[in-house]
C-alpha cells in the first residue's frame, strides 16, 4: 500500500494530500529513508513523520485497505514522539 494512503486509512493523518505534501517536502521517512508519496509500506516498517516542532515514529503492525476507527488504532504502534520546546 502507498504510504500516503496508509497514513489516511490508519488515521494518523486526516487527509491523504497532507501525507503527499509531507513526502514531497522530505518530512516523511520509511526505515530512516526519505519516502515518496507512492512508496510502498509493509508490516514491520517504521514510519517517521516530521511536523513543524514535532516528530512521531510509528511501527506498522498491519496493512488494510479500509478500517473502522477501532481497527485503525490496531494498525500501528507509536514508538516515539518528540516535541521541541520553543524558547
């Protein structure tokens, strides 16, 4: 499955277009490599998303074409979440 679609189905991001823009701006990584919007993901991959002052790292547990809200939270596990303090 494409990473931009996975982020939407797993409800990590609200819109697929946001995932696409993050990838185009090199703020989306799969296993510590810069991802393209069309990059394929599979179970066991680690996705890192860099927002403005926040970074989140998740482990892909399973890949589904569609998921209910409860199923979406079972598709991944948050490994790390960093927030930078503004001075």
